[in-house]
């Protein structure tokens, strides 16, 4: 039996008899997100109603949407900012609460659905959840700019050359080849970016495991623990791609199985990496390793 097969088998064992709870916690998260989105659209509709031609023969004028975007006043931008902040303050603790629920699940503790609200129970926990989300977003944005700037810049230069009407045929052909190379490079850099960002993948689990570890310490530990395993973590996620591709053919009902299954599998893998590295460097992780989840 392969390593991935063992991880997935344990993920299914952990979910046995608890699929309802797994689906329920995601239903809470999706419900909150949809409610905020609908409320935002309703409020914005009072300030900047946008007409979208839904009939099949119509062509959507994207320039129209850009004009609407840049013509919005301070009130509209204020509403967008308020709802973005509300989404952060609600979604960040909920998302980390879901991670905690699965971390409890694989320890056979039979977590209640109410565990998703764990990070709302105190100001300190709430602040750690929001701080983690903000830091992860900033790190992701910064590294994304580094990884994607080269292919984006190359593509921009080639497109500029193609817009020159007097450009020679050979130069136009070279610019076209440059665009193809830029697209290939973009795909490669996106792949490397996803693999590289896996170095932060264990931080959420460490924050869920102990109230004592800080966000900064969780990120540092995650970087150490994932060293040499980031490609494996990517391949593990890629092994679920077939399930996700099949979901549209089931009217997305298959997601009720795939999402909890994938989340449980990721948590089993995360737990394995945490414990494996904790035994290798006990002098560093002793302070947080013995913390109880409750």
C-alpha cells in the first residue's frame, strides 16, 4: 500500500459515522459567505446598479463594467471596504475552526459542530485567527508577485510589440513565439508558486493544536516541518483532482463527499508531518507539543 493510500484510508476511517458533521461545518461556512455576498450586492445595488445582458445573443461589454468601477463614489467604496472587513472577521475564525474540527476528528475525539466557533470564544483566539489569515494573505501576495512578475512582464512586452502595426513579419512572429513561451513560463511559475506556498500549510494546524504558540512561531515551525515534503503535499492534493473534475457532472453533489474527504486527508498528512518533525527536534517543539486541544 502506498503512502497516499495509507493517508486516504485513515482519512476515511476518521470520517466514518461523522460525514454529517463534516458537511454541516462547511454548510455553516458557505451559508455565512453567501449571506454576506448577497447583502453586499443588495446594498451596492442601491448605489451603482449594473445591468448585465443575460440573453444568449448579447455580448457583455467589459468596458462598461470598468466605467462603473471607476465611477463609483466614496459611499460605494466604503461599503465594499466594510463588507471586506466583515468577511475577514467572520470567515477567518470560521475557516480556522473548520481546520480545528478536522484536527480533533483524526484524534477520534468526536468533535461537535460547535467547535467551528472555537476561535470566537475569546478575544485572543479571535485575534490569532485574523492575524494568521492576514499574514498568510500578505505572504501569498508577496511571493505571488515574485513568482509571476517575470512571465507577466515578458507577456506584456510581447503584446506591446504585436500592437505595433508597422512591425516586421519576422519580429511579429518572434513576438508570437514570446507569448507562447510566456504562457508556458506562467504555468510553470504558478506550479512552483503553489508548491512553495505549501511551506505555510501546517501553520493553521499548529495554531489549532495549542493556544500558546504565536502566529509567527506557527509559520516558522511550518517552514521547518514541510521542508522536503512540499512537493509531496502538492501531489497529494493533485490526487483529488479527478474527484473535483467529476463534480460538475453530478450537479456538484459529489463535493459533499470530496471536500470532507480531502480535508480529512490533508489533516492526517499534516498530523503525520507535525509528529514526525516533533520527534526529530523535541528541544524546539517541547513547549507546544504537549498542549491539549481542549
